[in-house]
C-alpha cells in the first residue's frame, strides 16, 4: 500500500527486546515517488511512551485526525518496511503535529 507522507498507518513494528512483531501505529515520512520506486516506506514509530522517554519524543496534540484513541507521541525510532506490510491508514498528522515532528527530528538528524 502506498500512502501520502504524514499518514498514520498500522504496520508490524519490531521490538528490539522481543523476537516478535506487533501491529503498531506509525507515521509515514517518505514521499510517494520513493515508495513507488523502492517498494518501501520510511516510518517513525508512534507510541504511548509510558515506560520510557526519549529526548526527541513529540506528543501528538490532535489525536482525532491522526486516528489515535489515546494520548500518543511520535518517537525517532525510524524504520523502512515493504509497502505490502502497511495494513491500513487510520489517519493523518495535523499541520501543527507535522511541524513539531520536523522541528524535533532536525535536532537529531544531520542536514544534507
């Protein structure tokens, strides 16, 4: 499945401490052409973050358009998955939440 950047989707996200995959929400960071050309999508994890906190965590302020039922945050746990692993789209990040993610990620990712 190919979706627009900033879409909130459900994907089987890996956990580093467990040898299993669990369906989790994630935000799409890659653009359409990349997804079409590579068959892959770049994502950032969405989590409730109740057990740990990362300095780059971005609370999602508008949950309804994102399709999220509980307070959540975007975490800079970035991965690339094959498009076929995107189960479905549940929402989209608001403009304000997008800007907050971009600002936080600029602090940790080098500029090109």
